[in-house]
């Protein structure tokens, strides 16, 4: 018989014991659920899914039951990702069927179609890809921003340099579009096209004026993507990069992420100058870059402040006295309520301490206090 106020086994019924027992029961039930879970796509057969995919050719099903079409596309993607690859004939049939889904105005189905085309384009015959290019080009000129943005992303994935000229005008217009979603998608697509092949890169280099205009956007994400693309376009021109860094370091960019990029580009420029034997205080370009990094320590964004401090601490040939401001900023960050900021600051100070131990000596008490930090990665 269990005595009142005690658990079975003679342990007192305290709140901590009760919480432990509830936690054990929860973990046990969770493990049982995980063991009993069966994926709805576990027993899919390729032949059956391909048979179901024939409904793509039925206009009534496409318009009235888009959810069924979404499910079939998900099944086809699952087959592709689990190694049950479609052969050339099957890919062509399915790809052609998917083009019929563009007649539906359902947003969820259209997004699934975009995803399917991106995933399957590489495994299809190039002639099959041309089938969907016209549909995507039509979406790229539609009134719906969702369609325009996604169509741009998909086209950047599937077209080659020969087809890029046909859509160049649309992409350039989209880069400076009034819709931030469309503009950002166009800039990311241009960046991907630039990396894809030298032929594409030569075409994208002609979009310099649109890229520079997009850097002036008031939207943080558009400005970030535009600055990234602008650096790519000028990355092989040392003078162009130095002008870019000088120009935008004197302007106040509204996007914290764009400011982080600018800090990184400045750091690389100073490293390049040092590699040519020019010290931080000897080269006018390095001196201006260092002043920009120091001014970034007073930025209102925590992201930019840390990146600037980290960059200063990693400068080659820097004097210990030039580290004082950066170390002070990192010391303040050690007491940040955000674990990620505390961890990053601690890691950077540890790297500085190995080369300049005296500069970090004033942070010893703050670093020792982190031993008892609640976050295991820090303590």
C-alpha cells in the first residue's frame, strides 16, 4: 500500500520527482510515435505514380482539383530524390504533362510546378526544356508578382546562353521593378547566371546600370542582392572594386546585410594591398578602408558591428593599439542576451589573444564569467 505523500519505492512525492516522471513518460510516448510513424510515400511505385500523372492532361481535374495535382507532383519528386529516376521517355511525357498545369490559377499548384521544373530540368533532354520556356516567359510578364519572381528563378536555372538573349530585356526590367519581390528575384537570378558559364557572364555584365540603380533601393534585401551582384560584375577589375568600396563606404547603406558585404569587401581589399607590400597606414586605400571599418563599429546593427570588429582583428600587420576599439566592442558583446553574439565574440577574442594577449587582458573577467553560461556551447 502506497503511503500518502510518497511514490511507489518510498521516494517522497516532490515537484522535481513529478516533473521527471512526466518528462520520462513524454519521451517514451515520443519514441513510440517515431517508431510507429510510416511515411505516406514509403510504398510508392513508379508505374502507379506515372499512371496517376496522366490526369495532368485533363483540364477539368487541373482546374477543379489542384490539390490532387500537387500531391502527384510531390510523389514524382519523392521518386526522383529516392533514386527511382525516370527514363528519357517518362521524363518527356511527365514534363509535357506538367506544362498543362499552367492553365490553373491555383497559387500552391503553380509553386509546385516551378519546383518540379527546377528539380527535373537537369535530368531532361534540352529539347524538352524548351517546352516550358514559353510558359515561364509568359508568367514572367504576368501581373502577379508571385508568378514573375518564381518564373525568373526557374528560368535562370534551366536556360543556357543561347536562350538568355531572348529574355534579357525582361530580366533587366525586373531588376529595377517597383516590386521588391520581383527585383530581388531578378538580381539573384542574374547572380546565378553569372556563375553558370563564361558566356552567360558576358551577357550579365551588360546589366551594370540596372544593378547600380538597384543598389539605391530602399528595400534592405534588394540592396543586399544588388551590391552582391555589383561586386561579382567588378570582381575581376581591381580598380573597379576599389572604386566600389570607396563609393559605398561614404554612403549610408540602409541594409545591414549590405553593410556586412561592404565590410568584407573592404577587408579583402586591405589584404590585397598588404600582399603587395603596402601597410595599413602606408597605402591611402588601406587607410581609408581601416577608417571605414572603425566607423562601422558604431553602426546601429549588431550584425555590422561584430563583422567590423572581427575584420579589424584579422587585419594583417595591425598594431596592438589599433585593436583597442574592436576589442572594447567585443567585450561589450560578451554580455549580450543573444547566445550567438556571445559565442562569436568569445571565439574572436580567443583568436586575438593568441597573437596579442595584452590587448585582450582587460576581457579576462568577462570571459571567465562565461564559464557558467547557461548555453553549453559557450560554457
